[in-house]
């Protein structure tokens, strides 16, 4: 599958804070234009097959002072997007569009009911229904589904059989859903996978995963799955986004093999976003010190020629990989196979 060609729009006002795409190549961009007194928030939309991004009315209020841009953008299908205000404490205000940003309907992140399934095109998100005693985080809350037809939140009826903080960990091309938490018996890091959009779950431990790390992120290339576990490194204080371990599965996540574990001074020591599993069998890590590529299933890595320093942040959007530069310069790349990339520029205009 070739990466879709995305038009550039460097004259859009402000900086492109977030960009998301639907499977048909249409997309939305959240723009922020910040001054000393606050930030103005805008939305740009790319229609399917469109040759240009177009500014649409944004429902997000301008921020003041040093608040910056905290809003989140989620694309739920062609012409469908959800904006979440990003204010603390929850619940947060939301705005949903089903007509490419021409109109928006205000809602809330509080779920009014339950759903048995995460509909295709919808999203599985971490819930936050109550603030903890310190007021700085959330008490454990059930996972929520965002409905693509309305942008409303619902509590998922069947929760994954994990304990601790449970976080979404990714989605495969087969529409499988992955979540990360702790094995209820051993307390060790584990993943749960649903092959039926959240109706049922099976779990598997991540062997060798130790310590207090972040939630694993799962990516897929065909039948091969990779799980990257980020977290603070115990012996390298100069690394902010540490890479603790990499795990590989060839049986649909029933079992996992630890193929890479952090060792002092051995690169890649960090990971910016998610790993990139290429259709050519490669695995690429964008790090704080260049781009690293493996051709042996993540067991060893070589630096990509000419790379060094902060190498950009990688996310997944509608099963495509999306790369954004580390310095907010408006440079983006999109890849459908993790090998070939289509570049485009957004924002930076006045």
C-alpha cells in the first residue's frame, strides 16, 4: 500500500499542534497561534482527494496567559472528528463534527451509559471519572469507547481482566484492540487483546518486563507484533523518554518474546512515540539521539546514516504512521507501510 499524497499548506496561521487522518486520506489539523497573552486555536480540514487544506470555524476557546495548547484531536472517520478541551479536572468539554468541521456539537467526556463494543472507526480511551485524593491524577477508572457516529463516550461493558492502571496500547490492521496493565496473579506487566472490538479479552504476560515503566505500545506488520515499553532508565539520567524493552509476537499476541532490553550505553536508549514496523521486516526507533533500524526482529540496531539528535515523534493514525519533527517546524510525514514516506508541511504562516 502506498502512502497517500498529502498537500502542503505552510501558509496556515499558527503552528500545527496535532494532525490526524481517516483511512480515506482525509484529515484534520489543530492549529495554535500563541502570543504572550495566550493562544488562538484553529482547525484546518483536508477533504478526501482534496488538493488543499481549508480553515474551518473552531469551537475551541482561546487560551490565556501561559496555558498553551492542551486540546486533543481525534479523527473518527471521513469528515468526523472530536476535539477535547484538555482542561483539568475532568470531565472535559468536547466538540464533535460529522461534516468536515462545518458545524460542531458540544458534549462531554463523561459517559452516560455503556456499550458492548467499540464500533469500527471509534476509539478506545482511558477513562478518568474521579480525581485522586491529591488532585493531581485519576483514580482507577474503566476504559471508555468513543462512538464514531456521535462523538459520545460510553463505558465499555466488558473490561480487560487486568489490574492497576489500564491503558489502550494500540490497534492492528485486523481491528484488534490492545491494552496494557498488570497480570492479576503475578502483578507483572501484561497485555490484553480483543479480536471482537472489546466484547471479550485474552491476556498474556510480557516476559522480562520489570520496573515502573509506562504503558506499552503495540504496532503490527502483517502477522508480526511488536510491543515497546517506555519508561525512566534506572542508570541514565540524561535520557527523558527511555526505552526499557521491546517484545515480539508471531502468534497474534498469545505469547511474547523479549528481544531487546535496556543496557547502559546501548542504543537505542530512548523512543519518541511508537516503533515503526516496516513491511520489509525492519523495525525502526526514532530516539533522542537519531534513528535506529533493526533487520533482525528488534534484537540489534544500527544508526541510520546521517541521523542524530532529536529525530521526531511517531504516532499511528487510522493505521498509518505519522511522523512530526521534534521542533515544531511544521514538517510531517505519513507512511502506510513503515518504509515509504510522503512528506508535507503545515502551518507557520501568520
